[in-house]
C-alpha cells in the first residue's frame, strides 16, 4: 500500500461533529460565559460596596476629628463657674455675623457657633478670651439641601472682650468630603448637635440634653456638645440598610466636654495661660 493510499484511508475514516453535538457544545459555552459574567458582576458590586464603605469610614473619621479638634480648643472660661453650676462657655447664640451686621449666628440642632482659643489669658467674670489670645470664631453649619457641613471661620484681630472683638476675613471649608465625593446627613431624627450643662454645684454633666432652641443665656451654660451625624461615600445610599449595589452610611457619634480652667487660676494677678 502506497503512502497515498494510507492518507486516503485515514481521511475516509475521519468523522465530524453531528448537529446535536454542536448545539450541545454551544449551549455549554453560553452557560459557562453567563456564569463568568454573573460572577464578575457580583464581584464588582462587592468590591464597590467595600470601597465605598472604606471611603465613608475615612470621610466620617476625618469629619469628626476636625470638629472635635476645633471644639477641644474651646474651654469654659476661668472664673465663670457659679455656685449653681452654671458656666460661661464658648457656645454662642444670637451673635452678630461678622460678615453681615443684619444676620445672627445661632447654635441649634444643626448649627454650632463657638470661639476656639489657643495661647489665651482670661479675666474673671463673664467675659471670654482676652489678652494674648489666638481666638477664632467658628460657624459650623449643616446644609440639608446639599448634604454638606461647612465651617466658616473668622480670626479675631482685635478687642479684649467679645463685645469689642473685631474680625478678619471669613474662610469657609467643607467637612466630610474628599475630592468632592461623599455627603454628610442627619442620622434619622437625632439632632446633629446636642448640648449639655452642669446640673449642680458638684459640676456633674446632665444626662438630659438642653432644650432647643438655645438662648443667649442658656448657650453660655453649655459645658459639653454631643455630635451625631452620618457620612456616606460617593456610591452609598441615604438609608442605614444595605442593598445589592450600595452601602450604608458611616455613623459618627461622639461627645466633647469643654476643658475647665481651674478657678484658682482665675484672678487678676494669676491668669491662666493657656486656657486649660
């Protein structure tokens, strides 16, 4: 048998796929591809949720750290403690807006107005911040229409008491955002800011928040501020439950107790430096 005969014989014995086998192969291939795409979609959603949760966590931590850092530089004024437990603190209500004499700045459930202080000496009585102070007025404001929190600050450039303070130009920064991503929102019906005062001469903080709205008189007695809000990453939803593609907000809940300047340091001959 010649080589040509062998080749012809081998070629004649070859058989192709039947139509049924071809259809089965196509169906199996399609199923495998659909499974791969489904797995890819699920993985993408999981990665997106995790990434968004990490982003919200980071935004929330940055936001609360900033607010706490500014509040912790405020303190109850030396000499302000009274026998009934009242104080003279940095929280303000009805303060004239330095940028507009026709507007008032109020501390309430969603806004916080206070002076932060560093390197300050203070006088006895009801005044706050005097000689040598690096004092800044803060106006923390929750914008419900845009789900953002902003901090507008004015440096105190002159004056020895709040009644005589003069201010420099305002600066506004947005809190709880990275590269314009993420939103700040209220946690249900819980106020973003709640205020507490001392209840007795023993100077124990009350466990019941002060009534809102504050007044100029009650604002002066605030000794602690509770903060409660939520920060959502760029892909998160506005609820506290997770769904298939988004993640719940990162909840922020903390309290800042104002530093208390020792009364014995509050005298015309022995002023505190700094307020502590």
